[in-house]
C-alpha cells in the first residue's frame, strides 16, 4: 500500500493515509489496527484511482508502532510528524514537504496559507453558529460573503506561492545547467 504522512494545515494533528487498488489489503490493516488500538477510528473509501484508508485520531500511536516495528521507507517523515509535540507546526509541515515526492511539492500550504485556512474554517464555524441561532438573513449573507472573500483571497495567494516555488526551482535548474 502507498502511504502518506501529513500534518493538517489548520491544526496540530497528524493524518495518515494509505492507498491501494484493491481494498483487501487495507481492510486487513484496518482490522489489525482496530485490534491493536480499540479506540482507533479510520475510514475506508473508494477514491478516484484507488481505495483510501485514512486514520485521524490515533495517528500518533500508529506511527510510533510502525517505527518500533522497523518502518524504513517513511521513517524520516514519521519522525518529523512525531516532532510536532516539540517543534512548530510550520517547521514540521515544511520538513514533511521537503521529504515528500514531486507530485505535489508546489501545492503544500506555507505558514501564511495555513493561517488563512484556519481563518476560513473559523468563519465557517461562525456561520454555522449564527444560522443555528436564527439571526437575520442579512447577517447570514454577510457571513457567507466574508467566507467567499476569504476563500477567493486564499486561492489567489496560494497560486502566488506555487508560482514563487516554481520560479525558485526553475532558477536553480538554470544555474545547474550553465
């Protein structure tokens, strides 16, 4: 199974996921983890190209168990994620980004992107709370507009960060080539 170790952009939580074309291997892993960690929560679902097994609340214990059992391929990423207890959120995410493959290296949120994502999440929580209180429609509409503005700004700034990272890589490659 192909695995991914990440730190959620909006909180100091580790997320583990595994992908496999056939669900049988992931079902066996999920069953094993349920026996090892009775409070373990995971979800198995069909993705675009494969089945995905995602761990959330027990990721730290699972990673520690993997390391104790001799994890090799993702050992550095596991150790980096586990350093979240004593390192900054941004530093851990940057370290994981540097260890990840090229397929999404320009799309990882930087520190300011994580901050914007957290603001959007909080604004969405506020919207849900004011909807449940039965406030006037104009206040709900204002909250929705604010969320849309935050999301629009976030998307633009994320693209700027991606382009900046791409330019840095291009400059480095040009320097190497002569």
